[in-house]
């Protein structure tokens, strides 16, 4: 029997009927890509209902996949259809029995979630009438605390020994084998009425990732709009027999009181401890919640976190899991639900993953293998949807970057030496061997960094500071520089030892104790709850075990003369290795964004190892009418000069002055808000200073024709001021003061205001892009990446046609255009929005650049022959909008 799923003609789950044509095309494309196990890259502009279309297609396929799984199970258990007719009554009875069993399992799950939902509603009503009391943490254990304090004061340091070297275990415990201990734990665990079986149930799911929790919080409102209803019976469980429910339908979620959510998709939101920890006492005492939480997990009795049930109370965590799955919750809802039942939402959400059908999570939890393993995420044959994927490559590169300042390395070495000196006679031979190897490695790395600093300082003095304060090494070069002893150490063994023994915490804890007792040991002190320095060293050691040539080690000299400090940094030059496992394991991967162009760059950097036939792309136009967007390339200035803002021209006073005059002409025509993006902070600052001296900035507010021009705002240097500047700009643009016509906001491409912000309607009736934001080629790190990409292309033997750019030049240009496209996407945020897009540089007219603009912009791009024609086009566009 053919169980291949045909793409449906329509998507009844979509809340608006009919959907826009581009929405229908996108849903058809996504459904087919998921069924075919493809990797697809989707470009759908903001305002086109991208999130709604992604959810509709993915969850429709998920529902159809469950029905297919039932059909497959029925077919497998019933055997070949040709044999059915011989013993039809036997087949019929068997079919009915199997169907009843499957129906009963699903209904039991639904009833369990319904019960959890009702319990939560009761608790919410009760909470409104009372004040929740905080669980007592450590109450009743004053005697234990006093005893522990006395032990520490009396020098009892056994708590800092590795677990296998501590002498506190019962003598008979030593002779109990691990297998026997596991059996004893299983027998001792209280019965949970068959809940263990339910807990093991897993299902195919959609992992929906985005960059931030604020972006993920927009998913649930869209999910609630879908018309997805879980049926208590099966749709066509067997192809020969139309189905009717074989057991009576009980009161379901749609029978609840009016106004309650009817979403049937089991959903869980994953977050970090920082978002989900409800232990306010811990939050107030520790700087690093992850480390503080781990410390509490190692405690016993009343000193353990009161919000995390013990194994004996596991039923409480399972009930909370059901509450999580019963009603979709975002991160804030999840934390509130945890407070209501006094159960940890961080671990509760992890417990809900196996039975969830939709899992929302931020990038870092999906992209890092260590995070997936910690959460128990298995991507095998699952659907992965990554929204806002224009950030994916930069995120992959940043997640693989490890920074180790010299003072952290030095503290780590001192802590290890002090620890080994103290416990030398009490550590096992295995522990001593690993710790001595660790000391050798740390000492060699420290000596190398000290020597490099001395040599670099000498070079700087000799060259009067006119040389780079950075050097780049391959991993092999670094290990060679550290000497033969360090190069001969198996870093994987040491890293495995650190991870398994968790000795970094023991060493840090002992250093903390020493620091409280002696002023001489203050340099070793790490505040409670902070990440132990050895953890950063461990991360670097893992990175250095990378066997390929994708990584580079950078040494940087920071600080002023006489106060320099060295920082060592590891970074990957290739984003693909960290994404390979996801691409290979998942059934289908969807990368979606408003501006994914140039798409060829995404494929080249992430999926060069994937067969071309598995990769599909989809780039749609905008839902706005053709006349709502004007896209212009300005090639001539008011004086008829070529408009080009290369780096060597950005300091030319004549060029800067003419740019100011050009913008004044534009602002005279454009109503409401105008957002102007510069290619760099340096260009913006120098232009601002020049315009202030020349009085150009003041001209933006000079009275002309009974109306002042605009209020002027600049992107702030500090992130803390962004909200204030945006608020002031929004007020001036949408509700300008008397005799003002709007506002101008000067910003920088790739900076604080270039992505993630919504400049809709009057907030941006024009977006002006000045120049092309090419990265600084003087950066040693960028040089290494471009060099690496070029060498990789040469190794592959790729032949280039005459005049065609090599891989390094393509990457350099693509990095620039990716930043441009994000800034462009700040305007036109919904169907009725309208604006002008003005590209102020003649290079935008070239075919190489134009094809790397988003499809919905490139097809509408117009290149006027003169500045006068540019102004005519602008004036006509805004006059038509004013008259309409």
C-alpha cells in the first residue's frame, strides 16, 4: 500500500479563507518539502504571514503523519489485503480490536491533559484569592547547617574530594555492583500507577527555533489562530473501511467554558534557567544561575532546591508535565504555572519534551550539541524549523567561539596547584595522573601567553604602535609553540575526565573555602554561583581537540600601555560542522526568514555536503500592491557627480557635504518618518561632525513654506539608550509637534537598530541606505576566514569562468549584502503599508549586487538617469499616496 502523503489542495487549518496566493504557495511548498525529507530555504517578507504559514503546513503534515502511522500499524498487524477476504470475519474482529486499543490510548492521553488543565484552572482561581507562600528552604536543618559549618571550620575537607576518593561511604556499599544497585533502586521506587509507561511515550514533533524569546513569544498567538482540532477517532484508519468512533466520545477540551483556548497541539517552550528559575532566594544570591542550580542539585535533604521534587515525589513532576502540555504556554506562562504548583518549570519543561508535538526553543538550545544532550533532544526523523534564519550563520560561528583571558587561565592554574598540593596523599592514582597532566597543559599555555605578550610589546615599541596587536595560529601551530610536553598530552582524555568527575566544581569550592580563611588566597576566590574558571579552560580544550583545519586561535593584546592583558580566543572559520548533525539527523530542515538573500550563500556555507537534490528554495513576493513600494538606486548627486561611498571617499569633505544636501532634498519630499542607514559608525560620526560645523543639521529644522522640516535623531552609543531614542523618534514621526512634518533617524547597518525592529507605517515612509557596508579587510580574523574559504575552493578544484569572483570575494560581498537586506526589511511590515526604498550608491545598479537583493525588491528596482529624475519619481510617489 502506498503511504506517501500527497500535498493537500487546501489547508483547512489556516485561519483565513482564502489565504493569499503566496501564503498558499508557501504552505504547499513546505508540506511537500517535509514529506520529501528536504532541506528548504524560505524567503518570505515580514507581513506575509510567514509564521502562520509555517505552523499550518508543519502541523498539518504532523497530523497527517500520525494518521499514516496508524494506517501503517493497522496494515502491518492485519497482513496483506489480498488475504483478508479469505477470513473476513477474523480480519474484521482484529481490526476492531486494534482500533479500539489505539483509540483508547489516545483518548486516555487527552483525558489526562484535560484533567491537568482543569487542575491548573482551579489553582489559578485559588491563587487570585490568596498570596502564595514561598517554600521553606533549609528550614528545620539548622542543626545540619551548624554541623556542616563546624566540620568546615575544623578542616573537614572530604566534601572537596572527587566522589570516588571520598571515604564517607558505608563499607558494605563498596561491594554492591552497579547492576545490583540499579535493580534495588527500581524495586525501592514507589509505584506510580503505570505512569512510567506513559512517560516513555514519544512522538514525531516540530522543533521551532528562533533567535530570542521575544520572537518565540509571537508563535503562540499564531498557533491559537489555527483551526487544528484533535479528533478522538481516526481518519480512515484502514483504506477499506470508513471509520466511526468505536467508543463513546467523552467531554473534550472544546466543551470547556467559553473563552478557553481550544488548541490541541501539545506544546512546550524551552528556555534557560535565567528565564525559568522560580527560586527567588537563589536568584538573589548568585550571579550565575546555571552554576548555582547545579550546586543545589548536589545537595541533599532540606538543603536541596525546594522546587525540584525528589525521585520519591516524581508523581508531582509528572502532573506538572501534563499541565504544561494541556495548554500551550510561553516562557512567562510556564514560570507562572511553576509558581502555582511550586515545581521547577525548567526541569518540568524538559520532562514534557518526549510527548510534545511542538517544541519552541531559542537558537542556542537547538544548535549546541551539549545543550541538546542535556535536554534529551533527539532530532532523528524530526522536523526542524528555524525562523529568523538570516542570523543562523553568524550564530553558529559565535557559539563556537571560546574566549579565555589570561587572568582566568592564571586563576585556574593556581587553583589546581593548590588543590593537588592539599589532597596529594588522598587522591587516587588515576585522579593524580589526570590532574598532573592538566597542570602541565595549563602551565605550558600560561608560559606561551606570557612569552607572546613580551614579544608583542617589544614589537609595538619598536614600531611605535603601528602594527597589529593580534596574531592568528592554527591549532597545530599553537600546540607546537607550547612545547613537546603539552603537545603530547591527550586533551580528549583530560576533557573527558573533567566532565565525568566534575572536579572543576570541587576545585573551585575548595578555593572559595581557602579564600574565606586566608587573605593570601583572595586571588583564588570565585564568588559562589559563578562559573568555575576551569569550565572555560575545559571549553577551550574541547575546541582544541578539533581534528580538522576549520579552527583558528587568536591571541590579542588588550588594554593601555603598561596594563596589557592577553586573551586567547578560538573560533571556527566554517559554520557547517556544528550544523551537519542537525541536517543529517532531522527528517526535514526549514530555514525561514524575511530576507534570506543571497540564498546561494546559505547553501554554500551550510549545505555543501548535502546532495543538491535534497535542497529546495522558495522566495516569494510581497503581499503589498505593486504601487505601495518604490525602490530607487541613486547614481547621481545634485551636482551630477557619481554617487559612490567607498571607504576612501567617506572622509572627503566634498562628498560628505553633497551627501547632506542630497538628504535635505529627500526630506523635503518625504512625509513622517525617514530612517537613514550609514555603512559604519565612523562614517556616521564624521558626517555628523562635518554637518554640525557646516550648519547642515540645523537646516533640517529650518522653516520653509510655513513648515519646519524634521526633528533629527541618532542611534545611541549605549544599548541602554535605545528605547528612549526610539520612543522619542516614534512620537516625532507619528505625532509631530506643531509646524513639524516628521523626523529623521540616523542609524548604522548591522548595529542596534538594523534588525528586529518594526518601522511600520509613518515610522518609515522611506528607508535610505548609504553605501555598501563591506567589512574591514584589515581584520586578521576576517583575513583568515577569507583565506580559508579560498583554500577550500582550491582543494575542491572548482573552476571559475573568466571574470567570475572566487569564493573569498563572493563571501565578502555576501556578508555585505546580508547586512543591507536586514536594514531594508525594517520597512513595509503589513499589506497596507507603503514606503520608498532609496539605495544611495551607484554600485547597487550593477547586476551582481541587484541579484543579491530580496526578490520582492529586485523586481521593482528603478535606476533614474539623473538626480532630477530621482526627485521627480519621489515627488510623484508621495503625491499619489497623499491623494489616495
